[in-house]
């Protein structure tokens, strides 16, 4: 945090402490676009707000005292250019911060749901529409005896007794149609070959485009 604010003050002092002409107007934009993007990813909205206020204060002070890339013509013209600069980066920073906050909330929600799945005593398994296992929780390991490393990427029929494997094709066809399967009483097979009676619930999952996957 101290390094961030130190860098911010140092760069701002250099940019707005010069007396370069209008030809150097793009310098602050070239410097601050990657800086604001990096700060948005690295820090919270509160720190980004503080940083924006610090830059604005240094920029206004420098422009009033005749230094910085926005000093052109009259003081009103200089302050107008400065206002555009500050407004641009305020909008950029706050928009980025809002997007990142939404992403962090979504990630936190995903982690919460993942923790619920992993801590469940029920076997919770996901598979592709070709019947390939893609996730396997601790409950599944406890019930069926396989670790996740042993089953991920393998067909779900690994768990189905030979005389019941026709059930899987029917289940996959119903999933492709978007149907839910609830409380389907059947038999599955543990790693040691023991048969276990289960009540099976299967539901389709869709991707961002609404396709069942």
C-alpha cells in the first residue's frame, strides 16, 4: 500500500511538475491508463478513490501554478483540459472497480457453492453429455470408494452394474432434452464390486449461452 501511494505521488509530481507544452498532452494518458488498470486489479475501490483524489489534487495544484501538460492559454482553458483528464480517469477507475467487485462477488459465491458440494454427505457428481465424469466430491468417494483422481475423465458406467447400463443412455437422452430425473431408485457399484441401492437425481446444467452441457 505504501509503495503504491509512493509511486503514485512520485509519478504525479513528475507529470504535473513539468512545464512542457501542449505537444506533451498525451503523456499523462499514456502513463495513467495502465496504472489505473493495474491499481483497479490490485486494490480496493476505497484505495482507488483515494488515489484518484490524490492525483486530482496534485494535477490542480500544478496547473494553477503554471506547470504540467494542461497549462495552455488562460487558466480557464487549462482547468477545462484538466477536468476532462480527471473525469476520464475517474470514470475508468470506478467502472473497472465495479466490474472487479462483481467478479469477486461471483467468485466468492462459486467458492461458497463449491464448499457446500464438497462437504455434502451425498455423492455429487457431474458428467458430460457423453457420460464422462468431470467432478467428484468427498461424498462420492465415501459411497463408491474411488478417489477423484481415479475417476475423473472416465465414463460414468464405471459405477453401473452391467445389467443396468442401458439406464445411462436413457438418462443422457433425457438430459439432452432438458429433463430432470428425480428420485430414480436403482443400483450402483462400488470400487470393491459391492452393489449399493441409491436414489438418483440428475439435472441438466447449461452454459452461458443456454446450451445443455
